[in-house]
């Protein structure tokens, strides 16, 4: 079956961590990913609000695009990989709800 939302979230962090290790991800986007993913799970666990959680994922994907434009993410492939991982997280949350 599809990965759990927690596994999907871990995958997001892994893709970002790999990007940091490769020198492709720097700056504020790193903390932004951590913060927003935490907010996503708070929406689900505290408020049972899937729509709001999905909205936060979309906001984070926009931030990833901005980070690419600003040079905080230096590889378009890495930005795509992060956003794909975030899509997977959204799908996992929807599957669980």
C-alpha cells in the first residue's frame, strides 16, 4: 500500500537532507520545510483539518520554488524531488483520512 504519512514526511526530510549534503540546499528553506511539515501534522492531529494540511503543503511547494529562484536550492532537479515528496505526503494524508 501507499507509505504512511509519517514515512512520507520522513522522505521529504531525507530528500532535503540529501540536498544539504550535496550542497544543493541551503538557507532558510531548510527550517521552513521542518516548520511547515510540523504544522501539517498539527492540522491533522489537533484539528482533523485535512484541507488546511493540504493547503500548507501547497504553500511549502511555493516556498520551494521561491528558494530555487533565490538560489537557496541550486538544483532544479532537487526542487522537483522535494515537491514530488511533498505530493506523496499529501497523497498519504488523503489516503489516511
